[in-house]
C-alpha cells in the first residue's frame, strides 16, 4: 500500500488475510451521489469493471450485493441467491451501522458485521475488479477470486442492465 492511500478496515482486513490489492485514491465531490460512476470516471475505467456494494434486506436479514456500476441489482435474483423470497434495499442508516462504513464508501471487505455477500458472476470476466476501499474517493483493485475468498462470498447472476 502506498503512503498516499488511506488505512481502512478494508485494507487492514486484506493485509491481514494476505490478499494482494492495489489502492486507488481519487477526488470525491460532495455533490455526487452516483458514487460508483464517479469512481469509474475519475479512475478512467469502464463501468463494468467497477463494482458497487449494496446492502439489501432479504426476508428481514441483511446481505451484501456487489454488482457492476453499469448495471442495476436484480432484487429477485439476490433474494434467490441467498435462499430468500423478497429483497429490498436496506435503510441507509442501518447499512452504515451494520457495516461501519458510510453510504458511498461501503466496502464488501472489513465490515463491522460481515454480512452474507454475493458477487455478480460478471466479475469473473475481469482479471481484476474495483470495489470501495471503505471511504468515498477510495477504491481497491483486486482479483475477483480474492474478493470471494476474503469475504466468503458466493457468486450468482444478480445484475441486470
């Protein structure tokens, strides 16, 4: 990790697990609410390689969906992927409390309470993907298999265009 990159629970967890990653810091603008699109544009990446972390409620239990920023989360697919019937986006304040991160900076790695995680199957199309590093303006690049390993994630087709 370079001296300019922040230390977050995500980077600490990756280092502790021995998972190689590359930190990417970019300028976040407070007026922006499409955090994944901002990251892709700032880092000069295609939106299918940058993934957003969404906290969902599936039959009352929280889970994490990691999908490309170019796509939308298929709520029926995420419910099925975790063995549930109905999914909705979680309340942002609840998502922040459970993960320990702020909305726009929720990382799938290093959460206060590690939630069940599902990574969209399209991640395997890329040698590396970008996910939030645990704060707005900071992404981490890592291999999809390493993300699966460190989070205990499953993979499923949970995104739709």
